[in-house]
C-alpha cells in the first residue's frame, strides 16, 4: 500500500467527507440508557462496512444490538476493531450547541473541535477507522490486512457482548490482535497508549428497614430519629466503612500488586507530565495525594470504588423540606478492578466486608461487570503500535494501567490475542456538557491508522 498516496487522499477528502462522517454519527442519537436510536446507529455502521466492500450484520443480543462485520482481502494478518457506538444521555443544561446537532467551532484554547454527544465516547474512533478504510479504497489502493468489526453499545456494562461473544467466537478467532478505537491523546496531540485497562462493575447498594431498625413500609416524622434508625444514615455509615476497609487492603499491600516494570513505567510517565496542566484539564484544584508520583501510582494501580449517586427521602429546593426519616436509601456504585482480577471475587469481597462490619443487611445488587486485561509492552504487536506512532512523529505516553474500564479479557484471555488501544486524538468531557474532539486529532488519527495497517500487515507473531 502506498502510504503517501493514501495520506494525500485523506487530506483531499477530510473536510467534506471525513469530518462530515463524524458529524453524521453524532446527529444520530444512540443513547443506551434511554434505548434511543441504537438500531438506527447500528444499521448506519453496518451499511458503511458493506459500502467499503465488506460483509456486515446487526446482531441482536440480550441487551443491545452489536454490529459485526468483516473485510477480507486475503491478507496474512487480521485486525479486530472494537468500538462503542452508543452514548450517554445529554441532559446537562450548559451545552453551547444542541448535543445531537454537532458543530465545528474554535473551542477554548484547543483550535477547531467537533462538539456534540459522542465526539469523545466514542464515535470519533469509529469514524477515524472508517475514514482510513475509505481513503485506502478511494486512493485506488488495497488494504494490506483483513478487518473484523465488533461495535457494541456498552455504556450500561457490556452485557450484549457477553451474549454475542460465545456465539461468534469461532469467527473471531481469525483475528491476530484486537484494537480498541478510543480517542486518547493529550491536548498537544501526544498519544496516550494504555497497555492495560481495568475491569468494571455497575451496581447498587440498598438499605431497607429490617432487624437493624428503620421505619417499616412508610416514612415517619424526623422527631423519632433518637429512637428509630435512619436508612440514609446507615447506608452512609456502611459506605464509609467499606471505603475504609478497601483503603486498608491497598495500603497494606494485600491486594493486586503491580510488577516492577509497571512501577517503572508509571514513574517515567509521572516524570514527563505536568500536574498543573493535568489538573486544569480535569477541572480540579488538587489531587487526593500531596505527591504527584503517588497520585499517579494510585490512579493506575489501585482498584476503585466510587459512589456515583445517592438517593433517600425528600430533597427539595430552597426552603422546601419534608421532615421525615426515609424508609429506604440507595447508592449507585462503580467499581474498577485491576487487569487480571476476577470481578466475582471482588464482588464477594465487598459483601464479606459489609457482613464483617455489621452491615450484612445492606443489599449489593450487581447490574453488570466484566474483567479488564492488557498486553505486555514487549509484545510484537505493542511494539508495532508504538513504532507506527513514532513513524508519524509522536513520542507517546505509555500507561502501564489505565483506569478506563473495558472487557479486554474477552480478547486477551478468551480469544487469546494481544490487545492495543487508542487513536491519537485529544477528546474529553464524555458524560458531561460540551463533549468534544479536536479536528486536527481526527486527521492525525486517520493517517496513523494507515501507517499501522501497513506495519501490522507484516508483524511477526
């Protein structure tokens, strides 16, 4: 494949065709939490794979449809693309554009950006891949590798792919590697390369009245709080106890431990990063740790337990109050496990901690979970991936473990192939208003993908 010729085609078509593809993706709502537009989005992607000369189908699952497709050119190597075509709800009040009517604007200090729901998470990655494929075709060149596409709707926990995977495993075994199409770059365009991702769990904690106390069947007036237990207070106590015990496991070194190589990579990463720039990008004033090296190690190497929402009783505005003890309390929680950890063991550990602390009545309902994973830095596919970035003039940040959660173990453990992730496009504010991706990053990603296609086609495994 003539890389320069394909690169020239990308430049020629970028503004009118390639950028428009991403805008079209965003214009199609595909909100899994509301079951809105998913089949329509899946059909768009399947149609584009067919247009590119491949085969595709929209596979119904126990959760949401999965787009499965192939482009087989009879090449020696086969790469599996894994992407997410769904997005989160876009009900935040401070959008500067309607979230499903994306615009290209000069945005803050980042130059031209696409603003809209899904610009980061993660329609930009799928658009970049399809743009690169069409550029090869439109330049009159042939793809140097075969492609498999598995695009899912995973914002609620990748339930669909667990149903899909065993049914299609034999077809997927042609893959020599899996590639996760997520925008990952710093604001200056420096690629972020995760070697591993964490596993993920979404669940809920419930405190209901029982032998421990609490008002039965209905709320009661708060004047009874000295002699009647409060589910909201008890749930808060249980969460505080659980977080303390999980902290002890980490501090005492009794949980998952990073390797010496992973520690070295984390220290090298910390040395090249500017904490103040990072805090500004995150929109925070400080890290929990005073030492940035320790903060980065914690971010990479410790499991996470996050209360993402609490609900109990009446919460009004201003002077609006209801002086009552609620009859139950609920917390929505997210847990992230280290690569290689068994989510079922971590779930059982949480239940055991609650029981040992006298909170066995707190019900822990798991909505969905999956295991993370990754690939060693010396693996030929990882070295090929890093080499393609360097040929494109980048010096990527290599993260030993990244806190993003994805079911990487499906590819690394069950399919038995190496995994790589990230396109060199800066994008942020997923799950928040004014989600964006840099236009220059999308262009750079397409050129990178073409280089990686060529290099991966001859990698020795």
